[in-house]
C-alpha cells in the first residue's frame, strides 16, 4: 500500500470538484491500485489556508467553503500567505495547482509548480499558462527530480489527450491536428444559428458560467490559441507561444453569415489547427465553414473535438461531450494516479 | 538498452504490414525507448516457417513472400509444422499471433497465446476469438507469468481503445458504450444510400478487399457482436459470449428504407451498444436510424466510432478514419512497446 500526501493551491470550482471526486473514489483507488492519500495542505485566494500533517478532512473543507468560512479553523499551523512557504510546510508528495493565471507569463502557477518539483512533489495543474511558457523547463526539472509534471486538464478537460500519446500511442508522431477547442465560441455560434444575436448568445454563455464577465479571451480566439500552443509544445515537441498562432476570433461572424452557410448545408466553426512540416509549424485559429462530411459539423454547444493526423494511424478523432468542473477534476485525478501508480 | 526477440505465427497482410512498420520504426524505437529487437521465428500457413536465433532479416522475408517463396530458405532449423513445437524452438520474448481463427472457440489462436505465455513470452494478437473466449484465463495466466496479454487491434484496428482505459483513464468505470464497429456493413449502407443495390454494394466491398467471399459474418452482425463481446469482457469485466449479444444484421434494410430515412434527414447505421446496470449487461447489434445530432451520423465508409459513457467523464467518442492493415499493424506494435517499455 502506497500513501500519498496531497496539497492544493487554489480551491475554486475545480478544486471542490476534485475534492468530491477524491472522496467518491478513495475506496476504489485503494482496492484497485493499492494507493491511499491524505490532504496535508490547502491554500486559497479568499478562504485562507490550512496545513495539517495528520490530514485535513475534505468533507469538512467542502462544508466550510460552502458556508463561506475560513480554512484557518482546520489548520495546525498559523496562516501562511506565501505559496512557496506554504509548499515548504505542507510536506506533500503531490501538488494540485489551480490558481487564476496570467497568460502573458504563466504566473504565479509556473512558480508554484517549479517550487513543488524542486521540493520533490509531483506537479499537476489544469493551468495552460505554465505549459505554453515553460513546458520544456518544467518537464526537464521533473525528470531531474524523478517526478512528474502533468496537465491533462488543460485541453478538453478530462478527455485523454496528452496521456493518449504518452501512454496509449507509443512511437506515434503527430503531423497535424485540427479541432474545436473553445466551448464558449462554439456555444455562441450554435445559439446564433437558432436566431439569437451575438450579444444574446454571449449573455447566455455568461449566465450558465461558461463565459467570463469579459468574454474577449474566448471571443477573440486567445483561449483557443493557447490550447493550440499547448498541443504543439507537448505533442509536436516544438516551442510555440500563443502569439505565434495566427488568430482570428468570431466577432465578425454575423447572423447572415451563419444563415448563408446553413443554406449551403454548412456551419461556421472556430477551427484550431496546426501542422508540422519538417519541424516548421503552421498554427492557426480561425472561423471556417464546415460541411457535414466532417465530424466537426455536428459538434454542438460546449462539446469539443480534436482530430490527429499521425504517421501510424489514419485520422484519429476524440470528442468530449458534457464537460464541466467534474471532468476537469477527473483529468487532475487521472494525472495523480498516472504519476504515482506502479 | 533492452533487446527483445520476436516470433510471428501467421504472416498475412497484417503480418507483412507489421514487418514494414518494425523496419520503418526501428531506429526511432531504439533512440526513444532504448529498445532493440530481432525476429527469431516466423511460421505461416502457406509459406513454411523459419527459425534463426541470430535473427531473421524482415526485408528478406518480405521479398521472399512477395516472390511467393518459402521461408525455409531463411531457417537454421528444419521445418516445424506444429505451432507449440515452433514456439518452444524459437526462443522469443514476444509472440505476434495473427492466424485465421475459429470464432466458435477462438482456436487455434487461443492455444498459441497460452503456450507463448507459459513459455514466458508476451502474447499479442489481433484476433478477437481468444478475447471473447478466454480473456480472463489468458489475463490471469499472463499475470502469473509477469507477462502481458494484449490485443489492441481487435476492435477499431490500431485506434487506442483498450490501452485508453488501461493507461490514460485510470479509475474510470465504463457504464455503457455505443458505436459503429463493422466497416463492411457501414460501407455497404453508405453505397446503398447513393443508389447501389445491396448486391452491388457487397460486390464493391469485396472488390476492395474489405468484405470476404462469404460476407455473412459481417452482414448478419456477427463481427460486430464479437467486438461488442470483446469490449464488454475487457472494459466492463463481465464475461459475455457473442451469442449473448442480441443481434440483427443489415440484410433486411432496403433501398427504400434508406431513402425514407434520408427524407427525414436521417441515416440507417448498424449500431453496436451495451450497458451495464449493476452488473447486468444488455448488449446488442442492430440497425438504427441516426439523426444529425449524433457523431454516428456522418461516419462514412470504413470509418468507425465508439462512444463511452463512464462515471467520470461525459460522453467520450473515438473515431478512426482510413483503417487498413497498416493501422492494425500499428496496434500490434503499440502492444509490443506497451508490454516491454519501462
């Protein structure tokens, strides 16, 4: 039986969903993999932090946060604001990093992950920033410490993308990919096809918690470009920054554009794509008219798809339907189990 | 550097494609995984057998078979007809088993795999028979010998299905799946939609080598039912034989049925499905009318799809386009690498 001590930096919707999933799956994980775990540290932006070497009860954490309380009540140590200091004190084996990130530099997530790896923890995140800004650096650090830097949930939530090529598809080289990777814009385009205006569709996406108050990161294709950069960095092994992705958002797609496409039996989709020709990558995010012969045609709402061309298989497509914090949380759990299981 | 000795029983189109892939990928596999390999035994139905502890050159094998020659010329030992005897003499670490199989009992593949495991080899096959008839038995034997019994290519060729749940999706429980898993019937239905008769469509499928001379195994849904049974046995952990799958083929689907569906914006597809309710499995293969909201709608020709419902993700769909002997061969190569890499 192997026991692992877990630490959380950031404990929003995804952190809560992960806590619920850990509680739900703990017996199964013990019996199936011989793995047990306890939580020794949690630090949050608005609810304080807790460190307890004997284990923090996740049920109590969820109850406290539900009641808008402070984690201080569960801590054996005085409050620690500084994340690096927190990591040094919580004596964990695994860090789940889920803080708000600055996409210009991947911070503060990048530093959190670096400190965790240097302290000998496995470093797991759902943040795309550290992947696009420091994939190679963090991966090399992880190797040097015999630990893992994993980030399955950064693209298509918990759907297996990175782990697919890491484990299930050995010796496969990704030549190109294309897909629909931003839920918000796909939902907006689908709503506009049914007659809503752009602003109505944005408002709907905001009302269900998919789009942010300032939705420009999605609308202008930034989120999609960051995901493209993640895939290129990791699956093609080529450093590429989001601003190197040719990028066009959906703002100029009008209801009449959508109607014209529909009249031709087609649909406008915000398509992400990249291809690698002898080490030179062409990557782009732009609206394209898609016909019914493509699996991208009937991708509805918040569903996403990616299609890979490799040197060993024909086109391999992965579609994830019904995403949410629980599927992102599953990606984090899968990373944990893949990092530690024999 | 780890060296592995490979043996082949059966060396038809898939065996040849695997030989070409091994030749193509050997340098990459050495540099990426520190794995080298040689072929110490090949036995075929019509071209004799070869055993050579110093390694049989796969280029020479392909040339010989191309010229309809006998492998005897490459052998250091006298010809051995009996497969068990062959395995005992070829001193291999890995068996690739690809012989014509009897689906009623999984033989002779089942015995080949059993002998290989008992001799301490990893046992890899593209044959569904042994999976539906002896998944548990062969898996337990493999565990007892600290070896692997792997069969990725049995369902959707080289697309990662079994390895997905074995490696990329830890602690996920498959509750249900549905999909289009038989290429021949899907191709026939697609051709009939464009105006061909059933017999014309069957003849076309035969002309491109997809359908057999007696196509009834595909047409009547047996191949699909066997694949359903494979998935249920392995991914749900429940023994199920192909004759326990409620089965209806495509013979009764007429051109006018297809036209009526098209008039409603739908298509007839031969849908495979299974669900597990508290350990009770309902499994079936039957033609269904599919609307454009399903990713099954635009599965064309020999493309295949499977959609998984699990306890941790929404619907996860995998689509494989452009299959062929080379993608089946890749599944076998992936099994080999996954069996032996650290």
